[in-house]
C-alpha cells in the first residue's frame, strides 16, 4: 500500500473491538475512521470515546469509499456475511475467529479474497499467548507424544443472557471457541478421526443455561487429544487445564501456572501475560499491509481447524466417528 496511514472501519463495540480501537489509537500506521455496532447507545459511547464516526449499520460502514481495512469484532453468526460484503467492496479484512460458522462460507471467503487480491486475516491470538509459546518451547523435551487433555470449563452462576449463550449467534461450541481446537492443530498437525458429545441445557427464550462439549481427536501422528469446552450454571467448578504427555516427560498447565515433569525434579514454567495480544495481532497486520512482513497465521490454517470443528459437530449429531482422511 502506498500511503502512510491505513484507514480502518470497525464492526463491534465489545471487548475485542475495544482492544482493536486501543491498538489503533496507539498506532502511527493507522487511524480508526468509523464504527458500526449493535445497540445505538453502546455505539454512540464507543464512537465518542475513540472519536470515530458512528455509522448506523455495518452495511453503511462497508459502503464507504475512504476505508482500506474492515475489522470484524462482532458476534460469530455475522462474521461470514460481513467479511463477504467487505471483500466484495474491495476492502482488506481482519476477522476475529471463527472466519465463519459455516465451512463452505469460510472456503468461499478465502477464494473471494484471492480473486479480489485483498488481505483476509483471521485473528488467532491464542497462538501469540504465553501458554502456546511455553508449550512450543518445551515440546521437544517430552519425546514421542501420546496423550493431550485440554479442558476449559467456565462455571457461571447465573449464566449470562449474552450472545455467547445463544445457539445461532455463537455457533457450535468448538467452532465458536475455535481457538481450543486451533491450539491443537497448530501444535500437532492433521487429524485423522473425531468423536464428539455435545449437550445443552435450555433456559427460557433463545438462551441456553449450560453447554457441555467433549471431543476426542486422533491425530495422524497417533496422538490422542481430549478437548472439553463447557460453560454455564450447571458446572460447579471452573477449570483451565492443558496437559501434554510424552514418553520422556509431561507438561501440565493449570490456570496461569505450568510445570515440566519427568523422573527428576519438577520444573516450574513461567507464562507470559494474556494481555496485549489483540494489539500484537493488529500491529502485525498493519506491518504486513504496509511493508509486506509475514503474518503468524494463514486463513487456510484457520479453515482446516474449522473442518475439524465441523467434523466434531457431525460426530455429535450422529454419534459416529468422523474420518478426515482426505486431508492426510
Ligand atoms: P462482546 O464483548 O460480547 O461484544 C459483542 C459485540 O457484538 C458488541 O458490539 C455487541 O453490541 C454486539 N452484539 C451483541 N449481540 C448482538 C446481536 N444480537 N446482533 C448484533 N450484534 C450483537 O464479545 P467479544 O468478546 O468482543 O467477541 C467479539 C468477537 O471476537 C467474537 O467473534 C469472539 O469469538 C471474538 N474473540 C474474542 C476474544 C476475547 O478475548 N474477548 C478473543 C478471541 C476472539 P451490543 O453490546 O451493543 O449488543
Ligand atoms: C477468547 N474470550 C474469548 C472469546 C470470548 C471471550 C467470547 C472467544 C471465544 C472463546 O474462545 O471462548 C470472552 N473472556 C471473555 C469474557 C471474559 C474473558 C467476557 O476473560 C471476562 C473476563 N479475554 C477477556 C479478558 C482476557 C481475555 C479480560 O475478555 C484476558 C485478560 C483473553 N479471551 C482471551 C484470550 C482468548 C479469549 C487470550 C483467546 C482464546 C484462547 O486463549 O484460547
């Protein structure tokens, strides 16, 4: 790009959008020009706080000809349709994961971005975080890996009446929370088979009160991974645990603390903070657009993980083991 500042339009006014806006405020390479939100009062407050123009809808935002880049930081259901419209109108796109809830839509977006010669970047900040970096640095010490357990359970009393507890808006749990699977595909490669069980407990209206999802992934390497993603009011204890077991040692992360275990003494492993990751992602994209520096993830990698999530959904719906052998 041959101009000094990337002109940005932002969709969303929640946590992720705020992190984006803060990063843009600090950046010399970009300017937040306009935003589109959901509830008018939230959008007005956000526009005021970041001195951005308040657009009445994402459709109006995307129509503007003075924007180079659209950042999509809104509910999962709308990622695909907004990304499509933005790419079709010639904008670069950053979208928070998941790229789309539907696998075919996600595939089409990658094709469209190529045809339009525009950047399509799917944020996967979990790859930038301390846990992932610590795992990468220590993985070789474990020898041949045979078992992984990754469990994120969020006990919430009462369950919030939020989009993250609405089927259509959040999507299938392991697609909506794609980072859970993406950590694994990034570390361990291709998946051969998937089993999954999924249950919701409903409350009044559109919302569920509890979601419990558990999947088993057999990787092409022979590694077995168990993933638990659960949230809501029927869960009595929260858990954030990542265990990796190898023939020569184990890595056990519990919350923000980690240890390396083998026959000798236990070694503590420090984790860097989870803060500042959206800003890192934002700055890498701006550098990429302006100076062609490399990015840390491709949309194809995110699409592959979405394939695994889609297989998990099919496994949960049918009770069958799903084979992903065409990608091996
Ligand atoms: P959030 O704080 O709950 O914000 C959600 C945004 O969506 C708000 O602007 C909200 O506007 C809007 N919204 C809510 N209900 C809506 C509806 N029915 N129709 C249209 N818009 C609606 O969520 P978030 O954590 O920022 O997540 C945004 C995206 O970032 C999600 O795709 C999420 O997966 C992704 N992400 C988030 C994180 C994180 O750390 N939070 C990390 C990675 C990826 P109102 O408040 O005005 O309703
Ligand atoms: C991911 N966090 C997410 C996602 C949502 C939230 C909707 C995407 C879906 C998912 O992967 O589950 C929402 N996270 C929240 C909310 C809180 C929270 C409402 O911690 C309330 C405190 N996100 C934050 C805060 C931090 C944070 C305060 O809102 C950390 C200081 C980090 N959230 C964070 C990270 C991810 C994430 C690093 C990526 C997922 C991962 O690490 O696997």
